[in-house]
C-alpha cells in the first residue's frame, strides 16, 4: 500500500520541492511564476480538460449515477458551506471566501487525477471518477470562483483610486444597472478558456460526436504539462514569500484532506453502497487541493502566500490521509 501511495503522490511532492529549490537558487521568481501560471491557465489546463473529457463516452458518464451525485454533493455542497461560513463567521471578502471554499472542496482531479487514481484504482476503473470529478469541479466551482474574484477585484480597484479619479467618475454618466454589471462579469468569466473548454467538451460528449483519437492524443502533449507546471509554480511562490500557516489555513486543509472524504465515505456506507462506487468517490475527494488556487491567487493578487501554503500542506498531508482512506475503502 505504501508503494502505491508514494507512486501516486511522490511526483507531486518532488515537483513542489523542485519549485522551492529553483526559487531559492534564483532561477525563477514570482514574475516567472506568473508567466508559467498564465501559460497553464490559457493553454495547458484547457487542453487537458478538453482532451480528458472528450475521451469519455456518454455511456461512461451515465454509468454510475450514485458516483456522480456523491461527487456533486461533496464538491458543490462543501463549497457553498465554506463560502458562506467564511463570509459570515470570518468576515472575509468575497474573492478570498471563494478561494478558501475552492481550497476546501475541490480535489486536483483535472491536474493529477490520471496519475493518482490510475495507480490506485487501475486505469479502466479510474476513467469514470476522473471524468466525473473533472467535470463537476470545472463546470461549477471553478467558474463561480473566477466570477467572485472578478467581482471582488472590481470593488478593490474602485477603493484604491485617487480622489481625482473618483471625482471624474462622479461626473461621468451613471453606471449600468447591477444586473447589467453582473451579466457583463458572467460573460467575461465564460470567455475564460478554463471555463468554456470543459463545457465544449461536455457538449461534444453528450452529442455523441467522436473526435479522432489521434487528435485527442495530440492535445495531451501540452495538456499533460498542466499539473507539473502548476505545482512547480506553487513551489516558486512559496519560496518567494513567507510561508503562512495559521489556524485558518490549517482548518481549510483539514476540511479538504479529512472532512470531505470522511463525509463521502460515511454517507455512501450509510446508504448501503459498496465498492467500486465508494472507493471511486472517496479516493477522488481525498486527492489534495487544486494548484489552481495558487494560480488564481497570483492572477488576482490576493492571499498568495496563504494559498501556496494551503496547497503545500494539503499535498504533504495527503501522504497520510490518502493512506488512511485507501485502507478504509479497500
């Protein structure tokens, strides 16, 4: 079992540590990390999501409805609870609340799912959890987080303007209605490649249209780089700034690594389900937090050190927590 866990998770940890070493050696800094993240956001991840989704068939996606429901409830439900809790109890801004909710609820299935679940469940058995998990994460909580960050960034930008700029804005024509503003932000979010690429792939799968395998395989060349480059950039960010491990960061990592898969395990067992549904759902949610948390934190310049620290702790801690959940579901 130890060899299985190390084989699945050690590449993530080593890549993270290489990013740390590269930053300490002054080969890369936060500026280069931002460039790497831009490549990941605009090209690598969208290609990986599109290719990974269209490789699934309509029959595969509809084969295990309980798994689909379990992952939807685990990801979307926990995201909503953590977002509201962060806003009400911790009084965090909207964008930071969205990032903390994404940290606590979204496993890094699109980035490392094939490597982790492929080794743990076997390639054929892992296909459905990877496809379903990637769709749930990238069609729901990721676009919502991007939207909230966009709305929150707009508010911060207006607060940081000079009095002269504010005077000019007062003399300008009245702004559009809140509904029009929100519609514009939603349209802006939908133009993000990370949002429309999995949606397009999902439509292709539902339509039954078959994309030639040679074309899908070609998209994977850059797509496979997404996980490694994103985790490498996380290490750079962590080394470039001071690691911030406070009780809030630890709390959200605890929710991601332990509470989420434990709730899925208890809920499915209580409903009478067994393997492979239980093992697929539990091990999918037990995957550590998404590196995109750091990418979005860099892009919007909020809680960058906290985001990198949370992802790092989640990845390191998953060596223990995933081992526990593998034992509980085997």
